[in-house]
C-alpha cells in the first residue's frame, strides 16, 4: 500500500515482485490500511509498518502457523519499540502486542482518527 511516498518504496517493492496499490494519502492512516486490506486476495494478511522488521525465527513461526490451518482468526505479535536505537523496555512501551497477522476477511481497521485499533468481524462475508 503506497500513499504518495517519495522515497522510491513503490518502485523497490515492485522490483522485488510485490503487488503494490497506490492511492492519495489520507490523514487518517486507518483509511489507508483498510484500503490495502480490501485489495488482498490471500486468506492471511501480515500487516507491519515500514519501520518494523521480522526475525527469521518469527517468519518461520508465521509460516508454520498459517500452514497448520489454525482455528484462530488473528494473532498478536509482540514487538519491541526503539527510540534512537535504545529499546524502550519500560514506561508502558513494552510489551506491545498488536494484532499483526489475521485472516483478511475477519479483521478491519477502525477508521476513527482518534483510535488506532481493530474490529473483529464475527461472521465472514461470502
């Protein structure tokens, strides 16, 4: 999902074989996220911010999990927040466990400017 970036991330992603969607940037980031999720055709979505990184161990765990046909519709992924290279272990910044892996038709971002969260859909739309 690219919303008017100027750092060549769109071109880099395409060169790496990614399917990238573009739209004008909305100041409500959740509108942008929802649009991106709506474009997916895969059952599972792994949502990460551009400044987030996944370890090889976590990638393996994600692959193993979705290949095991889990009954869950989403998973929280613990993350460590850093500020100028220093891990923010205290002050309410850790643990930080947002839902980052979910079935594409079972989650949506709340499009509320003041709430960065998720809404689970009880029944999948056909």
